[in-house]
C-alpha cells in the first residue's frame, strides 16, 4: 500500500473524494463536513491576523473564489510558499459570503479541485438545514389552487405590513419541491414579522394536503429564491396597485449597494 493511500484523512478530504458531477448527495455531505472542518486559506500578502492580510483570489466563470487547501499534506503538495491562515469552514463562510466570494478547495489537485460558491457558503454560515440544497430550479407554479391564493390575498389586504406577494415553484437538488411565497414588506420590524406570521397561519388551512409551502423575504439580497422572484415573478397581490394606503409611505427597500 502506498504512503498516500494509507495517510489518514479528515471528513472534508474524505467527502471531497466522493464529489463528482451529478452527485448532489456527496456535495451536500461535503458542505456538512466543511462547516466544522479545518481549512488552510492561502494568503497572497501579509500573515494570519495581520492588518494587511489578504486572501488569494481566482475567478471561475465570472465568480470570485478564495483558494484554500484542506490539510497540512495538501498545503505541502500545493507548493504554496507564502503565509496561510487556519480557520473553520463556518468561520470563513461568514467572512466571505456577504461579499459574494466562494472558496476553492485544493486548486492544485488533479482535476483542479472543487469550488464552493458564495450561495453555499451562506448556507454553511446560517445553517445547512434551514435552506434548500442547490442548485435550485425556480419557476412559475403550475398549481391550480385559487382558494389558497384568494384566502392569502384577502388576509394580506388586512395585514398593513405587506406591500406585495409573489410566488414560485422551487425544485431543490435534494428533497421535495415546494411552493414559495415571496413577502415584500414595508419594514422588517418584529411587529411586522409577527403580523405576517399570523397572516400565513390564517391562510395555510386552504393549502391542499401534502403541498409544502415556504416563505422568503424579498428584501433578502443573498437568497437565490428571493432574487429570482424579484427578477421574474409578477406580484399576485400588490397593495399599492389596489389603491390601499401604504403602511409607511416612502419606506421601502434600502438603496442598492454599489459594488
């Protein structure tokens, strides 16, 4: 047996070997391993913890990634002679996803390694079980459920926090497809959120048995479902189009950040 075959490996490297095109289950396993696994981030300049420390960067198909390796052995094999920073997958996910940067694991490896895009880093940072597994296919719902939409529209009209509602059909890479309701609110205060939760509880009884329904805030600038709904779905309820008074005139989305 060769030395490389007998060398111990951690959960991240074990799952990394399982990843292949179409193996979404293995990729999901890799994300779970990464959450608490250790990564060695390659620093282009500075040293770990120094004010001038800067991660390396690479671009793949228009998306930015910070290269890293998954073990001391991989670090030695990479030939990287500058400094590096040891961190956990969850820590680096929290640092990178708000800037829409992913990580690229072992770019020196045969085949070029594996990239983890920023959307999946966000899942690691906020909880993998809280968000559907990508890649996601989002489309217009083909369901005929007029009673639910009518009940939801009626309740939304009575809920001053709601500006508009949109809908989509989400098919995750793993798990069952579901109907999503996009919530466009005048503000995100705790009181407004409570109002909307009560609205959904009052409406959900009209949903056919066995149909999963979820919600997403359209103000979420990082949620891929929210981004799709804002770009492609027309509101099926729009308070201002119906001439109803706004909850807080002039209060809406924060200005788009310049990037």
